[in-house]
């Protein structure tokens, strides 16, 4: 099969179209293990409350996530849990629905604060969506004040927000900065005007640059930009130009996500099917980003993340303290993640719990002063072991067998993972994993296909019937 030119980390990599076809399969992103499709409605509010009690006893640090689901309009590529509430001046409608949701969210803050030991350090706060800055500055001010009064962040805590430059003003950023926000993540996706029209997200470069300049002028310490490759109408040259424009902004971190085409789950994506770059064309677009970011001095963290060498996420990978949770890569391992808002997912002690996605049910629970937990998962000892193995691989690109044996009291890693070890030679032969006996280390090429290597250690995938409906997006 023909070779696909790719140069990464100073190496020319042995990539072919045959390997691309072999490894570009459906697979999880492993923001949790086990992944959400395994979770069950047997986990409910009582499990959430019991987990809060155990977490208080353990006195681990706290991470907070707040889900603000509202957007002005639908981006056709979006896979988030969100809801369109048009601006009143544009559609002649009011936004009373947002006020009602915020009232419930304020109630949930009080509900959670009553269940969490206030002496535990709060090391991370994140607002995601939807579009958190679709709130008015006044609404954001009130929410920030209430949240940070109930959960006072520790000195040096990371306090971040996702923003859409199309609806975010300097006033939004100033309000949050005044409350201690220090990190901002902006969606870019692609600056090509044709692509923006096709995905219903028109966002000129100048608009994004103006907000980047405003954030830096206000003293935000870290700036993250998000791109997506594989969008409809995307071409290699156009995406390369977008990357070059992004580089002029010099963000501290970059996420370059593969467009997850899951129209069976996200109905708005159905309008995009006829325009999508796939296979070698999509891969070449991603490779162009890798090569440009690497040449500009960014560290390739793995999967779809890059960071400047000074950034915390790059340093955390170097000293092997990097972790993954529902927001992706994080520098805060060993914390309990509490989540507020409709559909929000928490990781507390040994359970995952998710709030209901039904707005009426969420309102009813908040009004009654009870959790809206609808499903989740309690991790077994085996889950803990495999989560550690998969996370070490995704975060540090290596599994050190002796460390795993010592941490979990295993007599032999190779015996415990006999099936997986037996399958590793094929990954070595394809150039994804380095040969070795004491560790499993992915190669530079393996970083691109690291989800595939991680899937080897996920026995839940083996239990899925061959005719089961599709769940995951492709790995590239």
C-alpha cells in the first residue's frame, strides 16, 4: 500500500494507507473508564450521597464542573448536550428559560455545598457547555459569586471557562476575571469561510483575535484554542492556513479534535454527511496540524492535544502527573470531580454519577432539594486497575509494568494481562508500540493511534455483540 508522508518529533514515520484502514475504527475517547455506555440506572441519588460522605472522609481535593447548556444557534457538527435559546433582539423571544435554569442551578449549588466538607481544598473550577458566556455578564456575575462563596478556591486554583467569540464580550471576560478566572478556552474549529458556512458557525479570524487580545489584556494566565479536523468542506490547504493563523495568536494549549460524526446520536449532523473528508484525506489534514504545531515548538501531548513547554499540562506529562477526566486532559489527578447542571457527570470516590438530561426532572429535583442523579457506575477493583493502565497510556504514553504490579499487588503484569500481552506483537510490527519487556511504550506514530492501543485493555468492548448499534466515533 502507498506510504503517507508524515514527520513527527523529528522522525519520518512508517505510515501507510493499509495501517490507516486497519486502525481507523470506532472506539472510546476514555474520558472515563468504564465508558458511559456501560453505566446503569441502578446508580441513583442515594449512591451520590453515599459517595459524598466517603469523599469527605477521605478529604481529597475538589474539582467543580458547571454545565451551562444554552447557545444562540446550532452548530451542525456539535456533539455536546446543548439547547438553542435565541437572543431576544434577533428572534423576538425572551430568555426566561435561562433564568429558570439558573434558579435551579443556584439551588443545586446550595444542595451540593450542604453535602461537601467545606474544609477540603477546591483546586479546579470549570464552566462548560453549550456556551457559558451566552449568559449575560450580570447573570455570570451572580452565578460566579454564589459558586465561589459556597466553594472557595484554594490559592493557585485553575478556574476556567469555555467561550464562543461570537457571543462573548470583553465585559464577560472582565466579570469572570474579577472573580478569579484565570484560564479561557475558545472554540475556533476552522477559519475557512466556506467551512464555517457549511457547519453554521461563522467566526472570522479578526473576531477571535480581538477576544484573545482582550483576555490577555485582562491578565488571563492561560489561553486554549480548539480546532476540529474532518469538518465538511475542509481541504488540506485551507486547514493548514487556519493553523498558521492560530499560531499567530500563540495559545498556551491547543486541542485539535477529530470531528466525531455520530448522526445516529446527534440528529443535526445528518445534514453534513455528503461533504465530509474521510480516510487519507482526513488523516492528511490532521498530520498537517501536527507538523505545524510541532515545528512551532508545541509539545504533542497525545491524541489531540498540544501545549507550549511552559504550560502546566506539558509539565504534568513530563513528571507523569497528568490525568484524564470528562473535560479531557487535566493536571489535577486524585481529586473528586463534582458536577452541577443538567446532564453533568461527576466522579466522586469510586462512582461516576450523571444528572438527568430532562430539564423538567432537573427542576423538580432541585426544587425538592434532592440530587437529580439518573445513572452511573460503581468501579470494581478490576475497573480501578484497568482505568489506571489505560490512563497511564493515554497521559504518559507508557505503562510501566513493575509500577502497576506494586500499586495493585499483582504477582505478574504479564500473567494478569496475558491476552493483551499476546496481542502486542502486532502493534509492535505496525510501528505503534516499542518492543520491550518491562514497559509498554507507544512510538510517535502510536501517539496518533493511542486510542487503539488503549482499547486493547478494555474487556467491556469484547462483551459487545457484533450487531449492537453504533456507539463510538472513529479513532481518526
